[in-house]
C-alpha cells in the first residue's frame, strides 16, 4: 500500500520535471525569438530613416548639380527596390535577410556614388543644407551598422539556443527555425571615400 | 574555401570582446577621463565641475574620454563600445553624451544617447565638431575645444530633461522619519512594559530595543553613506543606451 504511494509520488515528480524542461526551454526560445524580432524592428527603423532622407538629399543635390541625371536615377531606382522589400519579422530566414541586404546594399552603392559626385561641386559642398544632409546620412549609416550588429548578436544567441541539446529536438517540434545574419560586406555598405 | 573561411571569421566576430580594447569604466565615476593627458589638472577639475553641475540640474550625463590609441577601430565603433559598456546617461532617459578625442589619430566624435537624439541631432553634432572644436584642436588648444564643445552640447540638450528623479532618490528625510518612529516605539514599549512590571515583559523589552537599535543603526549608516557620497560628488553611470547617433570629424 505504502509502496504504491511512493511509486505514484516518483512518477509525479518525474512528470513535473519533464514538464519543467519542456515549458522552460519553450519559454526561453520564445523570449529569445522576441529579442530577435525587436532588434529586427530597430534595423528596419534605421533603414527606413535612410529611405526617408533620400528624397531631400536628391533634391538638394539636383538644385546645384542638375547634369548628374544618371546618378539621381540610380539612387531613385535603388530606393524603390529597397522600399519594395519588407520582411515579416516571423520569417527572418537566411534567404530573406540576404535578399534584404542585397537591395539595401545596392542603394548604399548608389548613394555612395551620389555623395562622390556631390563632392565635385564646391558650391554644393559649402551649402548649409547639403552639409546637414550629409551629417544626417553619415549618422544614419552609423545607426544602421549599430543596429545590424545588435541584430546579429540577438540572432546568434537565438540560433545557439535552439541548436543546443535538448532544445534542438524540441525546437523542431515547436517550429523554431534558424534565423539569418547580416553578412560582412565587401565595401558594399560603405560609401566610397574620395581623396582630393 | 576562402569564402567559407571568411564566413567563419564573420561568425566569430560577435564573440570578440571589447573589454581589452576600450578603457574600463572609471571607479569612482568621472566625467572627464583624460587618458591621453591632454589637459592639466586644473583644466580637468574645471570641466569636471562644469559637467557635474550640469548633471545635478538636468540629470544629463556628458562624458569626455581622450585616448592615446583607438586600437585600430574606427572612432565610431570605439566610441559606441565605450558608451555601451559604461552605460552613460540615466536608464529610463538614455540621456548620455560621450565626447571622444583621439589625438594621435586626430579623430573626434560626439556620441548621443537615444534620449537626446531629438535635442542634439546629427547635423548639430557635426556643426559643433566643425565650428566649435576643430579650430581649437588645430591649434592644440584642447581645453578650449572641449570647453566650447561641452558648452554647446549643454546649450542644445538643456530643456530636454530635468533632474527631478535624481532629487527623488535622496532618502535623507525618510531615514530621519524612520528614526523618530523607532524612538517613539521604543519609549512606548518600555512604558507599556513598566506598567506590566513582569519579568517576561522586561525580557521582551530588552530584545525589542536591541533589535530596533540594530535596525536604526542600519538606517542611519546607509543614510550617512549617501551623504558622504554626495559630498565627494559620488554618482554613477546610469545605464543609458545609445543607438549610434551623433557625428564624427577630424582635425
């Protein structure tokens, strides 16, 4: 009689322990995924900030360097492409991230060229409006690199978590998938610097 | 193969710790951290006083770091790493500003916390660097440059935050009130026990007083600690966050 109580007790404890493992790791994964989503929205914010800056910038440069039509068009097209790519935070797969990164990288290159062209117009280089926009663009590029780094760190924590034992087995059941990183770029994201 | 290797390198990148490459946060906290020794003692004291007074009225933390070497980082990464690891600015307000000067690389940066990005936009930082710092730095007038930089940062950031929360933290009067209550309690209990006039009562009285005394001691010593801290200008980095706002320049 007493033995059966002990058996039941042991079974209950074991069941509870298993429940704790499942629930605990599930909650950890949820938290970690939430951090990734938050960092992603920060990434999107700063990229959006850059998109918002571009019309002003193009107009300012246009005023004093109207002959650089091709450069403007390249920026405007690249901006349109980059605007078209929006990623649902729940689908941050490596493929999606690299697609996003490619479109934004193209825009960075076009913007870099625009800034180089602008440097060739002394009148533009000295105008208050242009200098302000230039400072804003630099600040935005720096924010982008900061938020990308934070995002990569969050993804790294998350990916490590879901691939650890026993989470790796549970992650599949719960449907947690590996998320993509921003990859280091070969100068694509850095506005080329020109020395005079 | 090379591509794989570079990918591996990149994946390792986030593991790299900043701790060896940037100065540790000073204990006790200081506003002026002249690691490159560009300023005289009295100049450091003047700036320190100025920034401390500014914190006292607004709770904004404006911190200066000069460094002999950026350790091959660009000034943006270096300055962001310091701001992040030190946690300049108050936690809820993110109202920190970090002015980083690297005389050997001839680079400078004003890093602005999330909470002050509206008050000191990037273009303003750039303007301060270009017009208010660079002319002095070109003549090696570091104190004048930093004095003008801090004055301008202060000018723009003022009005964004007030120091009310800092003042609320002063628990001086609370401890006085607690102390009075304890005294009243003790006298009340001892009176009550005297009227009962029993052995148990006296025992209880003794232990209660002892316990209350130890409690009140704890209270007054903590209060004293706070006061000492305030006299010597004790403060701490509040844990504010940064998002890469600000501007850089050279001279």
